[in-house]
C-alpha cells in the first residue's frame, strides 16, 4: 500500500473509517486536527466523503484531508441542538424505504426525509416495501399523495420479488443512500 492515497469512505464506526481505494478497503482513523476545524457537525467525516489518507509513524492510516462535498443529507443532532449530524455525502440519489404496516412508517418521517433531501438537492425515490402485506386502498392513497408532490414511488416485496429487479437497475452506477423501515 502506498504511503499516501485518496479514496471514498464506505463505512464509519466509532473512530474507525473504512476507505475504499483501488478496490480494497483500508481501515483508517481521523487525524485529530480535522475534528477541531470549527465544524458544526457531530461527525466531520461521513460515508461518501472523498478523503486523502496517509500512513502515520506506526504504519496505521489516518485521514488527513476531506475533499469538498458536492451534497449531503443531514439531520439535527439528537443531543446537541446547535449541531447537525451528516448522514451521508456525495450521493447521486436516496431511496426511502417506507411501509404502511408491519411496521408503519410515520408520514412525518417520510415528509421530514423528503424535505431534507430537497434542501440538499438529493433526488429521492420512495420504495413502498412489503407491498404484498399492504392494503390496496392505502397503497393507492400513498401513491396519490407522493406522486402528486413529484416523487417516484416504486412498490417492492422481498417475499415475492416484486420490484426487486427495478430497484437493482435504479442502483446501477449510482451512489445511493438507503434509509427507512425494513
């Protein structure tokens, strides 16, 4: 492995980050000064960030720089009202998994997610999941509300396979944030 390389953060867990570089995943930590740059976010490095990493004196890799983000999806931090929590960065699209029952996805959650994505210019497709378990009239009502607002709604079921192929096509060649129930 090179002493210095660029890659994409594909996973963030605690103080460790998995960075994809030339088809391999490299575990990295964040350099301390990156945490102190006056960022108003609980997490200065997020999934989707393009980063520069280098080997430290002990041979471990550290993230030493973050490229500017073209977009991101954010939410308010739960315990620090003045700070935000970035969910993902540099995404081409978001897929919002929603169910009308088993479990029910609150429409407030759906609406909040859609507004957040709109604010940061991330296109969203709603995946109405577990379609085999849903009431047809409730499904029609859901389509009417969200399609009239300009959103694409796709019906999917992992149990029957309905819509799964269409979702695979939607994912090809795109960096996608998937959020929601199920």
